């Protein structure tokens, strides 16, 4: 039996895909970078991690990666989507109570007291031992009467079916899968979408310089739901954007 000295084993190069790339793009590194305040670099490492791992990740890593992405993204709609996924897909999970707190606080800042009340109530009911419980209870105690005074939530108006059909394909609603500051990241995601059978486009909206990856154009959110479900089954995270009429296509 041939024995290889341990020192030689330590000097052997790592094979591609083993050790080094996982260390370089690990979620531990993302957490360390966030703690150091190196947000831009943390964003890059997390994007690399998603590209390498895709949907083939453990339940705990998926929770952790969604939590990091919600904190690091510059797109508020994508952040809200990831926070909602944590709450809905991982009830009782490590980050779900924190996600509920952030959703509630964001709704409060936007003046949506009913939604804030719903998130704070869910936090109190579902996570009785959460350290955020006292914050939620204080908000419900102080602002609850205001929500009660609003009365029942009005029913949403149903749009006439005849108005939806002409807008399909050129309406103001789109399905968005990511927003990037660099073209390479956007192209990488678009490539994975094409490989999965979707037809993505790269666009800019407004003056923030972000490159958004989107699929489809619809007249209403309801019309986009089927595509959202298809993307979810294919392992992609997506949200609805309502500014498709202002898109500037770049690819």
C-alpha cells in the first residue's frame, strides 16, 4: 500500500468545482462581507452562489440565501418578494419572523396600515417567542384603533374581460426576475431563462441605471399569474412589475 505524505496531499491542487469555488462563493463569505460593510462585494458573491447552486440547495441554505438577497438587493420589489417567500415557504423558519417584521415596517412606512396590521398580527400569532414580539405588540396596541377605524377593506374592482385582451402582450405589467448593476449578471440570468424555455428581455426603467431581466407583457396582474407559477415550478424567483410601459429595451 502506497502512503502519500500528508504534506503532499495538502499541496495537491483542487479540482474544478471542488472546495475553492464553494469557499469563494459560500454563504458564510456573504455573511462576513455584510458584517464588514462590503455590501457591493457581498452582492457579487451572492450572485455567484445563486449561479453555481441554482435550485439544487438545501432547505436551510435556501432560507439563508433568500434572507441575504432581500437585504442586499437594490430593487424594493425583489426584496419584498424574497421576504414573502421566507414567510410563506418556510413558516417557523430561522428568518421568517424577521421577514414578517420587515414586511410590516415597510407597509407602515408606505402608509398601508391594513397590511402592516396583518404582518404584525401574524408575527405575534405565529412566533410567540420571537424577540420582535414586543415591537409587534406595541404597534398593534398603538395603531390598532386606527386600523379599526378604517372599517372593512373595500373590495377590489373587477376589470371587464373585454378590456384585458387588447392589452395582453403590450400592457404595463411584466414579470421581473432580477435587477443588476452589471450587464454580465443580467445576461447570465437571461441565459438560464432561455435554457429553461422562456423568452427574457433586458430593459432599463427610470434613471437608476439598473438592468432588469423581465419576461412577458400583460394588461393585468391576474393575467401574469400563470407565468409566475411556471417560473416558480422551473426554480426561478419572480415578481410583478407595473412599469412595463416605461421600459427601454437593451437586449
